[in-house]
C-alpha cells in the first residue's frame, strides 16, 4: 500500500500517542528509531502498524542512547527520521540531542513527560521542561512546541518536521502522560491538502560527485581542538538562532493586554488556566490568559509587554517553577509581581486556578 496515510480530512477519536504516529506518517516521516518507555510506548506501537502499510521503516534499538544516535544517523543519510521518549529516556537522549545541536541536525523528537526525578512515576508531569528546552552540554539551541490538545499534537508534530528541516535545529513536541493516554476528538488531514508544503530533506553524506572537485566537501563536526574555534562556530549558531526566534515563536492569549492579573501556563495545564480565566472574565474580573506555545524560543516581546502592564503574573505549572524560571529570565526588570502556583507532578484543575485567582483579587 503506497497511498497517503491520510487522504482527506476526517474526524477521529483516539489517544494522543496514536495521534502522534498518524501525524508523523502524514508528515511523510520515513523511519522511527526508538526504545520502549512509558508513557510514550504506543507511539512506537502505532507506528509499527502503520509503517508496513505505507513503505515506512522502524528500528528498535538497544536503548534510548542508541535511538537518539541512530536518529541522527538517519537524518545525515537524508531520511525524514524521528524518535519519541519520556523521562529517563529523555535524559539518555540528551547526548545525541546535544550532538544534533552541535552539527545542526534537524532531529524531531516527541516527549511525553512523566514525573521525576529518576524512575519516579510513569504517569504525568511538566517536569521535563528544563531538560527538553535547554538540554545537556551546549546552549540549548532548540525549538520546543508545548501542546495542549490532541489537535495540536497532530498539527505541531507535522510542523516540527518542517521547522527542523528549514532551520536545522533540533525540534521537540513536548506533551505529557495525560495527553499520551487520554482519548479526544480531532481532525486529521493531509498537509498538502491544507496548503502545507513539506520542506524537503537532503542527505548530509553520500552525495553524488567527488568532494572538492564536483562539490564542496562535507565537514560535520561536534568536536573542536581549541576554545577559539568552538567560540567562532557557536557565535554563528547563536546568531542564526536569534534571527530565527521571532519567526518561530508562537503564543495564545485572551484579554492579557488590559488585565490586572495574567495567568501564564503551558501544555495541558493551560486548559485549566484558560477555563478559569474565561469564567472569571464573565464575572467581571480583570484577568487575562497567556500561553507560550513555543517555550523555546519564548515569545519574549509579548511576555515583557504583559509583565509591564499587569499588576500580577501568576505562573501555573505541574513543576516546581521550570516554566517560571524561563519566564523570569525574560521579564527581569519588568513591573509585575510574579506569583507562583506550582504542583510538581500533579494535575491542576480549573477550579483550583479559579480559587487561587480569587484569592489574589
């Protein structure tokens, strides 16, 4: 079977992990490299069901370290490759992700967050924000989409491949165990039918012609002999990243420009924050809602505008301030008082956010 996995728009009802597999297939992904870990396992399971039907491939490696490096190898061969992991697997993959950052490899990874540290729980958290956004050794030159719904899982998994191959930085879809396991309705579609042109891939190695004669030789490095050499390379990478950031940064907001209190949240928690804000707005409270969809890079100008116009900014997250730290770095010197609402490793409800906001008023 060689036809497209999704040929026409249709409404479906499925788990988040299943959505990710279908989205990767719709994005013309050619191969997934992976290793089992909860709660992302079903991405692998559904992909292995789809792969034989649509001439795609899958390789289960001996561990997550290998999965990350084989993904990098597939990309260097010109394949539209991806991987997925969670928790301890995300930790192990930081070395290959850092290498991808050093070599400007357009890796795509789906992260289904679980509670930490170490093995901890296999259920849910927002405790992989720092690790996914900033990574291991390096400067964290990455793109991280934080999804809130199954529709966004589909949309941004497709978008991640285009962003990665266009800008050549590692790109992540950051979700969580709740999104991975729960079922929700969404519309699946063929990107081309929506006018989304997929950025083409190309091999880094094995190109036709004689290097130095028919074409420039390839020189792909992640090791440097002296500090100055590394410094020159990083200066160019950082310049490229800073130029790209305003083009990539995305956000969602409701009434944040003229609010006394603005709630900032991301991912699945933003659903609770959004519901609370909408309810309190109906009751006449001057409260706003802001969600960074890209938590790396953040929509800096919009966040600073809020922090200068609102009296208070309440950051709501299922971690002990991992998003909060990223926000505070960008709003340093702004006027608003920063209010924490942290529940590490535990879900947050609309009622809890609403109650806390009423206390602030």
